[in-house]
């Protein structure tokens, strides 16, 4: 699950993106989602200062895909400076790749 949250207000405008995993069998984190990647938005925002679905995924064109049942790959364009970046969670290996913006 990934979400981009956009906050507005005088002096507090902010956009960040969070990617979470959840073990369906409930054996990890009491069955609740666990954040594996958190970063302030690192790219151009399409609708600045407007709450819009066009900002989904942030400005880095985040893409996720399961390579196997135990390997999640997360791709993005642009630069991110994660506040949290998990490489293994609940038996799942997580890899991150920066793509060229031309892909």
C-alpha cells in the first residue's frame, strides 16, 4: 500500500509519501500495516497547494512490483531522501531502484 499525504495551511504546506506492508496472516505488527518507506516528496508536484488525486505517488512516479512472493521492488524517478527505508520486513526482501526519468 502506498499513499501520498498533502497538508496545507499557513507555513505548514507539506507533501510526503508512505509505503506500507501488511502480513495477511497477522503474524507481524499485530496484523497492522508497517511503514517500510517514508520520504518527503522529492519531485515536482503537479497540483501544488491543491488537494488533488493528481498528486498520488508524489512527484517521483513511484512504482511497486512483486518480483516473487518474498521480494518487493520499488522504483522511482528523481531524488528522494527517505526518513525511513526498510530492506527486509516479515520475510520479504525490499529493493529500491532509481529510474531515469525517460523510462
